């Protein structure tokens, strides 16, 4: 998977929590998916197994659809 420098930085950070905010088509989902894939090979920075991770994506359209 090819990442631009900002995306690679978000994937490689060792911070336990990452918030990715960017415009449409900027690759937010790709960054988060790659971060989970990379961490599958190792423990998280806090020492938790990768299966303890929560990945949540929110679309602006979802806000309109919510009651």
C-alpha cells in the first residue's frame, strides 16, 4: 500500500490513540486500516493485543441519517 508522507506518519506513530481528520478522498480509511494491519504483527504501544483495538469511522452523511 502506498502512503504519502503524512499518511505514513499517522500509521507509524506510537501514540496509543490516533484521530485522523482530513477532507474527502484524503485516505483516512486507508490510514486507519493500515495502522490496524501493521499493529497485527505486534502489541499496541500500551502492551495490548491488537484484538483490543476499536476502529470507528464516521461519515458526514451519517449525521444527517441519524435521528
